[in-house]
C-alpha cells in the first residue's frame, strides 16, 4: 500500500464550506473506518486542509479525490498530492510495536 499526503486549498472560507461540510466529514469518517484515510484536518491559519491516505496506487487515490464532496462542489481551488514513505517517528515505532504484538498473538 502507498501513502499519499494531500493538501486541499479552498476557494471559499470556512463559512462558505459549511453547507457541504457534513458530506465531507461523513466521507472522511467512512474512509477512515476502511483504513484509507489515516489523518485529516484543517491547517491552522490557512484556508486549506491536509489529509493522509493509504491506497494501492495513485489511480485509486484519484478516484477518491474525484468523489470528495468538497471537490465535487467546486470548493477546492488546488490539490497538491505527494507520495510519502514515512520511516521515522513515534507513530512509526507505535505501529511497528502493534504489528509485532499482533504477530505474537497470532502465533499462539
């Protein structure tokens, strides 16, 4: 699986997104429940949001981005997509530890 960092830059302020926000949030919660959206949230002091996706490839990501309610409503003026390979940090250690515990439990 490949991780992507996505930045949405909006062409309207937060108030201008409120009508579409419930559909946007529902979409992100659903994708999070599926293990696709790892993190998501607004960038403080910016008119943009940052999301981390884990999908098979860039084509799968593009389908998800095309279905994003803010994108469909025309509220995103720019989308920046970067493939990301995290390798260091406390979250990586925590994930590695969880994977090792899962493997140990499965061997019993």
